[in-house]
């Protein structure tokens, strides 16, 4: 699902132009990458294919809670967060064997798997090169590098991969995977922005919590959309996650009904489409979609509460603007 | 002695590796680059745990690069290997930071990146530069490198 984000950045008075320029500069200013290199071409295409730029926006908002907001280092960090996210998507598409991304062929389809893997790797290494080369404030560098390592993201992928068609998945396992795959990088983006602008540590922690709650709500809603919307609206078959063996929150909730549980347990890789179609219909009619949305709403409510706790900071309004953006997406 | 040192290093990595990934590192005790690095580290005055950690960092970088360079043709298996390579690289970063080697990350990042650029461009490359850069880092950091033996020089010539 791609939503135009110009209105969000306008409302927050964040320059998308500058974010995009900083993003492109990460590769164009790299003396090791030739101007005609497949690496440069691929990275620029990835950046120019769009995206919501939520993570850089979060870094910048986070910085508004500190005493040195929106300095050059904040914009650089913002670009770095988006670069890591984009690199992870390149590898994600290979893992998921996804042919398209944002309506365009995935990088491993326009090149090949080997090249796409190395382009994703390049993006991660370039970020490391930039972050680790900074000599000022070594302790902060260590913190930033540590929080930007993608170990948790990888663990989330393993959890997803190893639990395909696992209808014994517990809610606890589902939350852990969701947090690892989605929420942590959002939480980290806000936290990094706050730390970079020397915000109070307690405030930085609250911002992390806000990002975590928002990320969890975002992912639950994504899981709901997959089952709720039509193939036309999604641009992929309805229930694509389930067809791919992903056991998401609405599926887990629907399984509380024994008849649905026994139907879902018949699903496996290679099961006929008709069986999946029936399962999706059963889930849609079970009330699980509405219950999952309620859970998403609970996360959103907790996030809102944090914005109110931060009411002494003028930037709490920016947090609420971001909240409204997510709320529109979640309801 | 060197084989035991490498074995100890793998055991340490196994202990620190997050279990959720379900990855088991196959101890490659006879890898010539690893052996060379182990010999070099033994010639430098430092605490044994530092020696183990440095060799561990080096082993993780090599492993990640090799996994991504030798992907299976089957798409599902390739996906798993991509994830394994990513995970090992991110674990290298955590491991290096945990053991106080942020400088090593800074030294190696550009050369790792150059290997990846060449591989994306389908150009010939190996890990020799990473080996050299790691040695350079160790030399610079510890400065008390003992004189190298003739045998050691020969090993170095063969692999670098």
C-alpha cells in the first residue's frame, strides 16, 4: 500500500526535497562508486521509486524534542535510517520471492539475485562507513551503530520464515516477530533523532515507546488489510500473507473458533486455491478482523497517551500529527 | 595450538550468537586466511579474550561475505542464505561493539563495501583486502607486533 506523504511532510514542515537529496548523496558522493555503476543506478532507482519516508520523518520529529533540533547530523541520520530500510526491502523481496515493489519490478527481477544481494549489502556497508568514520562523540556513535544493527530485523525474518503454516504459533511469538520486523526501526528512528539533538534521556525513552506502539499498530493494520481488502485494492491476491503461510493476528483470533481452526489447519504449501479462498471468507466472517482492529486501536491509544505526557514540549503536536497520519491509515 | 585457538573462537561465537536464529556455525578450522590471522594474533601482545574477539570478528565478516557470494540457485534456499548472510553481518557489528572494536568496524567498512561493489558489478574479487586491512588495524592498534617468523611470512605470501 503506497500513500502519498507530501501532506504529512508539509504539515510537519519537513523538506522531502532535502531528505531525498541527502539520500541520493549517500551514493552519489561515494568515491568508490563509478557514475555508470550498476550499484549507483540501482540505488538511485530505489530511492526515486518513492516510499513514505516515515523513518526519516520520525528522526526529524524526534530531534525536535532536544536542544539542537534539525541540525545537519539529524538529517544525515534521517537519511541513514531510510537507507537501511530500503536495503532491507531489497533483501526482503528476495526472501519473499516478490516480483514487484511499489508497482515496479523488484531489484532482483530487473537485475538478478546476486546483484540485488550485493546492492543491498553495499547500502548497509556504506551506512556503516559513514557512521563509524565520525570521530566526534565516540560513545554516541557506538549507541547509534548498535541501535541500527539489523539483528532484530533478521530475527523477525527468521521467526516469520520458520513459522510458515505454523497454526500453533502463540500470540507471544506473533508479537515478538512483529516488534522485530516493524516496530523496532520506527522506535529507533524517533529515539535516534532525540538523542542526536541532545534531548532528555527520559523523553528519548518515551519517544521510543511511542514509535514502538505506532509500529505495532501499523503492522497489525497491514495484516488486517491483507485479509480485508480486494485483490484490486491490494494489487496482489487477497490473503496473500496467508497463502504464503503467514499466520497473522486476525488468523490467530479467528482460530479461537474450533470449526475455523480445523479448516485452517488443512492449509499447507501447495493446498488448492479454493481452500485458501474459503479460509479467507471464514476469517472475514468470524469477527476476527474487527477484533484485530481493536487491538491496533489499543496500541494507538497508548501512543496517544504518550503524546499527552509530552505536552510540555511544543513538538508534541508534531507527534500528534504523525499519530493522525497513522490513525487514518489504521481506520 | 592454532587449531585450538580457532576452535575456542568458534565456541565463543556460538555462545554469544542469539539462539532464535537457529544458526549453527560450522567451524572451519583449516581455513587458510583464518589460520593466518590466528597466527598473526598470537604474535601480538594482548589479552587472550581480545585475541579471540578479533579473530571472531574476522571470521564473521568472511563467513557473511562467503554466504552471499555462494547463493544456491533454488529461490527458497537462496532467500534463506541471504538472511543468514545478513544476520551474520549484523551479528559481527554487535559482537565487535560489545568487545570494544568500533575502530575495527570503521577500518573494515570501506573495504567490505568495495568487495560488495565489485561483486555487484560481477568483477573478480576476493577477501585479500579485508585480510590486509584487518592486519593493518591490528598492527596500528597494538604496535607491539613481534618480529614475524619466516614460516609466517610464507603463509602470508600464499594467502594474501
